[in-house]
C-alpha cells in the first residue's frame, strides 16, 4: 500500500520534549529523509532541541514551539496554519500534540492512536496493548515504518556536531590533560542521581589513576550540584558550568572527550549518538525503555544497574524501592571506566 506521505510536499514532524527522546528519534528522521527525498521536512520542538539535531542533514527547517500548559498547543498556531503543511507526523503520544496538529490545519495528521486522541488524527496507528518496556527508538521507528509503508532497518542513534559546536567544545576542554572524562551528576529526578559524594570520589580516583582530567557538567538548575562535586573532588576537576557550557558546546565536548559517566539522562543519549564511550548508571528506571540500538554491543557503553538481578518480567520503575542509586559502588564504576578507557 502506498503511503499518503509520498504525496506530501511539506511535512511537519512534532518532536518529543526531552533531549534523550529527540536523540532516539534520529532513526525515524533518517527514514523520513531517505524515503521522502522531494518532500520539505520541517521540525517543531521545544527550545534547545535544535542544538541537539544541528549538524544532521535530515530536515529543511526548525520551529521552536513550547506546548506546555493548556493553551500551549494553540498559542501561535496561526503561523503554522499559514505555512500550509500537507501532513503532520506526531512523535509524542500526548493529546496536546494532537491538538496542535489539528490546529495547524494539515489534512494528514499521523501518530500513535492512544490516550483518547485518535479522533484528532486522520491516520492513527493502534498502540500495543502490552506494558513491557519498549525503547522510544522503536516507538518512533515503527511509526515511521507504518507512515512510509516500508521497514526501518537502521535503528542506531546518530548525531553530528556543527563546526561551531565542535569548536565550542574544543574551547571548553582546551589545555586539559588526557584522558578527559566528563561527569554528569544531574538528572531530572533526584532518585535517578548517583550520590554526589561518589561522583567526587570517582573524580579523585580518575585523576590519580589516569593522570588525566575530569570535567563536570550539568544544566543551569544543577549548578549547585556540580559545584559540590567539583569542590569535594579537588585538584584536576573542572566545572564546565563556570566555563559557560551550553547544549551545543556540550555536544562538542562530548565528541572530543574520552569518556562520559552519567546518570540515565540526556547526555547519555548525546554520547551514544556521537560515538563517545559511556558508563551509564541506572536505578529506578529500566534501561529497556532507552535501548540505543547496538551501542552496548559495539563496546562503547557499560551499563551499571542498581539491581541487576530483577526477573525479566519485573520493570525497575515499578519496584523503585529496591533500585536505589546508592547501591552502585564507586569501585564498580571505576572498574567500568578503566575498561572503556583502555579500549580506546
């Protein structure tokens, strides 16, 4: 069956909200670009996501739009109606994104049919009924395969740095002795964070063992946390927030660094997309939600789980009390770092 998207001259893709999810959407975007060579593909997403995807030749335009709040989907919708998109593909599963698609006036509105929003879509793909963990990579790639009526075989996340991002990253790390290890102690929830004092202890061990350097990064809201890690760690540890790190320059720094140690949050996905080695720490979030296809198999990521012996049918998110981040030992993280650094 021929896909309706093949006749669309202008396609608008609504991106997911989180940095990590935007990275996991890259196989979907690649499939759209390679199949719809004559279609103008534009993206819409929250502020900051453009920096995540910058450098990739997968889209022709980017629109910043924040859909939070009751009026978020409708605010500024007139400008999207004026652009006269033929189709809107929804990667988020929220009713808000479906309201936004309806407000654009696009005759074709495609997405997963869930959360009571199917009536707002012209084409709704029935969602799986089981509740097993399933990577967002597959959610987005399966949606693209259905919308394009062709399989999406390549599901590896890939990013690129623009020349400006690469140069900004090099400036952040200029003069630091190698190997350079980045630490990301933050996360969007406190229970997903490995204790700050253990990040500091890890930094001291890395500096003394490798004779290299450690740079600690985070978002603006994590400035106090990053400062605490750096001050406790002592000499050889750099605070990237004090050096003006942005999402774009973080991409450049990750591309130039030798290793990242991070909680389950956005920089892990950035590292995977850039091919940077990574030690990922998981507690009350199941890693099966965020499988970044082939990355562990390619030897670039070691995942350390707070409770590695959960039965396959048990989801870590639902037994969070058994999956505290403090169950991950500093020695285990250091051992994983040593393994990945020696494999460079």
